[in-house]
C-alpha cells in the first residue's frame, strides 16, 4: 500500500540510500529503493542476533542432555 504521489520524507543527516533496477526480458521490470540510517542498521542487527540466539537455545533444549 504505497502511495507513489506522496512527497518524499525529509532526509536524515546520516541517511544511506540504495536503488536497484532489474529487468528480465522485455516484460518484467523490478525497481527497488532503500533508505537506511546507522541506527536502523544497528537495530536490525540486534533483532537478527536475538532471533538466531533464541533459535540456538531452542535447538539445544530439544536435543536434550546426554547422560
């Protein structure tokens, strides 16, 4: 639900941008734009690390302890 006519948000001082365009044959065209700040990258890293750590704990608990 993206509004293509919406005005762009005000840029952040430390904002990083990336744009990509992918064409497959003549019929398919994909365009992607990403805006990210260093704080957002840190937050995403913490989130992924937490998920992976909890998954490792669950796998270890599921295996049980050998006696």
